[in-house]
């Protein structure tokens, strides 16, 4: 009975060919672009200490075949991120992490402007069929409670509307913690980045899995 299941030499098995194709696809790394501000770019940090290299190391440790590209620009606003979106994404991009809005709040921009810019970014990414991990941001408390609430609501609202992965606050566990920030009190030091990466890695893993599934479909 077992011999009857053998494939004759020289005759390719459809199942074997399919398995080979799946294996080849799995071996291809998922390319993820991190579109963001100085928090993504790694402002003030040595090479290898920033968000992108630390997250890359975490994903490597998780056994995932991923290429994480740093598209962070210090001082960038949501409008800046929108303006450079097209040239930040090559045709081989499989997924995107969006970390924008912190500089909008620091400059006191109207939250509606930020919402419109992020909406346009998510529209463009949806049109390209790219899975997204959206990271939330909070406004500085000195801008007032009303501003803070309006600004903070942007991110969960858009995440729900576009059905994307959502990490509520990029600086969770790090903001206002002197030991985890550089001297400016704004940008994380290497230890602060490590805290961020540890918390966000499960979300990034989901993003990669979604992208991998899309590549195989």
C-alpha cells in the first residue's frame, strides 16, 4: 500500500512543487518600512542603539525573516511624512510602521490637521494593500486637557476606521522617566528604546505575519 503512494522518478509531484514554492516564499524576507520622526530615526543615539536596529534584532531573535528599513526623519511632522510617503516606499515594501504626530503636538498644530494627514497616509497605504502598524502619541500636558483629548483620539479612531494594527502610545513606560531618556527629556536613551521595543515587538510580529500571509495569497 505504501509503495503505491510513491511518485515515479522523473514525474514531479504537485504537492512537492507547491511545498517548494511555499518554502521559497517563506525564505524571502518581509520588508517593513518604519515611517516616523526622530523617535524612529534614532536621534542622539549611536548606530545600533535606535528603535529600528533594536527592533530588527528582536525580530531576528524571534526567528523571523525581516528587513526593517529606517524611514525616520528628525523633526518630521505628519504633513512631512505624507509628503515623502511615495519616495519612502519602494515597490518591494510589504508592510509599514507609522510613527508620526509627536512633532505636530510639540508645535501645537491643530489636531484636525494631524488627523487629515494621517488619514491621507492610511488611504495611500490601503490603496497599495500594505498592512500597517499605527503607533499612537499623546500631546504634552501643557497644551491643556481639551487639546490632549482631541489629539489622543486621532489614533484609536483611525486604527478602528482602517482596521490596522494599533500600538496605543509609542513612548509607553518611557515618557517622563528621566532614567530612560536623554538629557532633553524627550528622546529615549538606549535603555528607553529597549523598553519600547520589548513592548512593541509582539505587534511587529503580527504585522510581519500579516505581510507574510499577503505575500503567499
